[in-house]
């Protein structure tokens, strides 16, 4: 978007520091030339800018030495956000420029790769000099929700000839051509209604998906990849369930009218470059939560009929993206859209950034990032996180928070992708098994013997009530009580069989938020869920210290505690022997039926993902989804977040609606009259101070946050209803 002023002066071998330096220097000189063309001390001032730029870049390089990786930095959003910080500080020190430009390097997280038409209507000349007014914006009546639109139009007005690729996209110097480019390629402005209709017509002509009735082709593909063996085996075990679920969903919803999309899935955690060795340890008790989610995502995308490409190495990723790399222009590559969606994890995202270099920013809006524990807006926004000193190696990605896909619906600012709970026996099967087998078995949740350390007194209580079994790998020869019957690491089917014969599934407190407790509940077990007092978070627990969230875990499995509860889930303080014993006494007297929430079934996963693929649009954002019919506006008290106030009404905070509420006219519709109005880049906007009738609107859309709160302001919160058992979808979502 901003061009590359240093490219004319530097060879391809210049270091990243010189690129940053050249960028900052060129932009500052440009600003100076525009604003002070006849300043008598221009030479001296330019020398000061040069020296100050060198100094700041040198300091920045020292502070961020471990983060710089060449091409990755050259095109990343973090780089441009960093430039914004540099510019802001330099401007303050010089004292010569009137306005801060802290947003000048903000990346439009929702870029599009589609080309545009060169036939645009000339806009009338502005009546306010260089400042565009609404009546001049090519027929647009509002630019609400696009805070950078006006400044980008002004930038294009001065710089549209700096890159030849702008003309290739139809930019011809008119305001209308700027808006077409900035709405359809860079996505800084709203799309013109006429263009929306034209593109909708084009979409209608695209090939439609063909729903598949078999997983045979996918299993054959996975069989050729050793690193995907665990995923292949899981999909094979569940093949019948997948086909039955798809058949059922097709009868309820028309799935085949969806456009067929080109989808790349890059499993960064399985690459050798990651160093995790997850594939090698999958059968030795290693972490499987992420593999479960990837497995179910792969099966769902395949069955829904989209064009799917898998990648499990950096070299493979490079080959799939070869036509995108090496782009040094300030615009995306023109031509047919190469990818509609990229599913990726955070490790893979860094690999993708390094490969794409300067092209990365143009494809960030198609990203969907698998993120187990969630990423809150204040960690995602690089500049804000730095200002607040929020350290996390997983944050500062500058994506729209809904692009992060979680395993559980614990972070409403993100999207709940979920997974499928494996279940091979129905209620009748389990009842019969229990008639023929002893049911006073307690199966302990912990695949590594290290998880069992310091839990002997707790397990001694369990032993009084039941026979204690385990399925753990004891590579380090940890001392385990002699009374434990260890079955070793079991495959999925044998584990299901053991669960179906067990009475209680005993949590040890770790791992957090895994899929296993839901599998146990689905097989008729009662889950003994350790309570955390105080709740675990990044301030008191090493495991969460670098996680990009302030979320607090009240127990080992908050979803099971909150969304399921008794009689299937008993949440107890395992440090309190009497509380544990009392709970076990009641549990051993119960006979519960298997229970599985719809959202964790094969059909629930297919339904949810189908709607996400069809409706989530972070590139053009042509429509608000979920639909506004689901909006329920609530006012929070000081110190109260939108998550909390929505939950009080049994609703869910929906950040997609912030765009709609972030307007003075909308606030007045809800009886909030603003005597004064300000725009802030902070987590508590939109909000108001009733004592002073002061309203605050959000100036940075990446900081729309369900989690934010303020001690003096009442937050204006966008809540929505939801389908029982499918919290990711609203009640009217299935009608749209």
C-alpha cells in the first residue's frame, strides 16, 4: 500500500535494518516535502530526520534481534506496526509536524486478492481542498467501520503513481478508482453497492461444491504420508460416523449451493522445522489435542467438497505458494485468486510469513489460525501489546480476532471451531457392557506418568471407592502406586472400550482443556474435574505465562464444568479430602447415560464449518454475519466486560456487531445521548460515561474486544442468542 521508497536506492542484498531505515526516512522526507515545500532549513531538517531514523532503527534492532528473520520482517504486519511507533516518536521529537501518524502503518488485516475493473466513474472535485467529503466518495453515504479509509484515500491521491501496479488494478487518479482499489484489493474502504452486486453475480457463476459420500480418496492421500499416520487412523475409525453425519446434514440443509473454494491446510506443528516431534510422539503419550482438531478439520473440508491441499513441511509450503513469492510490488499479484482460505497454526503462520515476505500482508485476510487457548485482542494488536508490555511469543499478529479458531467456546472474540468427540458405542451397547463387566473402575486422566506425581494422597481416596486404572507411558520411570492397573497407551477403539466399562474418569489437574473428558462423558463415565482455587491464569501459572490471554480457568476443564455439569461432571477441590470422598460416594451410586453436546458431534462440526466457510469474510466484509437479527444490545457496569454482561442474560458476546454499534446514531437509538464524543484506540470502546454524558467510539477495529472493561465507563455490548448445543451459531444463522 505504501510503496517502498528505499527500493530505488538499495540492492537486493541490503539488510532488514536498511530496509526499515530507508522506509522511515523516505516517508518522513515525503511528509516534509508535502507540508513544508519551501522551508528555509530543509537541508538541515532532512539531516536531522536521517540521523534520528538511524538511531531509532539501531535501538529497535537491538531490542528485537531475536525476531528479525529477513524477508519475513520485510513484509510482515509487525514491521509496519513498528514503523508506526517509530514515526510517532520521531514526529514528537522533531516538533515540526502537527499530527501524529501512529496509524499510517496500520495494516488492513482484511486484504483481498481479487482484481478490479478499470471502468470507474469520475468523482467531482472535492470542495475542501485535499480532504474528501462523504458526497465526493464515489456515491458512498458512509465510511463507518472503516477508520483508515479517509487517510488511505488521501495517501492514494498523492502516491497512486508511485507503483505501476496500481494502474494495473484500474487506479487512474479519480477518487472512485481509489475507492474501488481500497475496498476490493486492500479493503480499507467499504465497497460500492454497485460493485457488490457485480461481484455477487460473478460469485453465482463460480463452480459449486460437490458433497462427497466417501472418505476413500482422503484416506488414500493420507496413507502416503508417515507424519499423518495418527490422523489417518482417527479418520478411518470414524469413517462411518462421518458419512452418517453428512447424510443427515444434507437432508436438513442445502450444502451444494456453496461456491467451491481453494483451501490450503498447513500443519506447522508437524513440520520438522518446528522441532516439536508431535508425529513421532503421538503413539507414546504425546499431546493429541491439536492433532484431533486438525484431523476433524481435514475430514470436514474434504467431505464438504472443497478443493483441498495439505502441507506438512516448509519446502512443501513453498511449492504451493511459489507463484506468490518474490512479489516486490506494492500491490497483490494480479490474476485468478490462488487461494480462498488458508488453515494454519501459529507455528505455520510464522513459516508462511517468512516464505511470502512482502506478499504476506496481501493474503492475511484468508488466514484461519488454529489456536487452542485463544488470543485476546489486546495481545493480537502488536502496537497495543507493546504499549501495555504484554509479552507473548504467540501474540502481535494483527489479525482480526475472529480469525483465531479455538478448541472450545471460551473466547468469544475468537471463533469456535471445535472438534469431534470420538464415540463408538451407543447407550444400549454401554449398558450391555456394564452388565457383563465390573463398573467400579476409575480411569485416571493422564497419559504421561509425570502428571501423576504428588497425587498419591488424592488417588488413595479414589482407591477406597474404585479400582484404579491408567493408560500412561512411563518413560522416565516415575513412581506410581502399586494398586494402579496400567494399560499403556491405547488406540482409540480400545480406549473407548475401557471408558465404556469405567464408572468415573479422574482428572489430575493437567492437561488443561483436552478432548479426553468429553470422550469419557460420551461413553457414560462421570468426570471428576479438579477445581482451581484461585483460578489459573498467566499471572499465577507458568503454563499460561506466555499465552496471549488473560482468561482464567476455574477448573481443569471449564467447558465441562459450565456447559455440562452434574450429573456428568463433578467439579471438586482435590486438595480437600473430605470433598473428594463425598463426591465419590455420590458418584458411585449414580448410573448416567452417555451424553455428547451436538456441537462436538460429526454433524455439529460439519454444520459449523460449512457456515464459517460460507459466511465468514475477513477480506471484503460485504455483510455482517451473524445477521443483525441476532443482536441484543446490553450495557455493562464499570469494571464489567461484555463477556460478563452477555453471560448474565444467557447470551454470547458477538464482536462482529461492534462495527454496527460503533456509531453515535446507533448509541442514540439505544437511549445513549452523547454530550461529547471522542474516538480512542482502547479495549473499552464503544462505551460511555453517564455522569458526564461522554461517549467513546473505537478508532481501531482490531481492538474491538468482548473482554475489555473500564473502571469509569459503561461498555456498550453486542450480545447475541445462540442455538442450544451449537453456540457458534445464532438462531437465525441457519436461515440465512
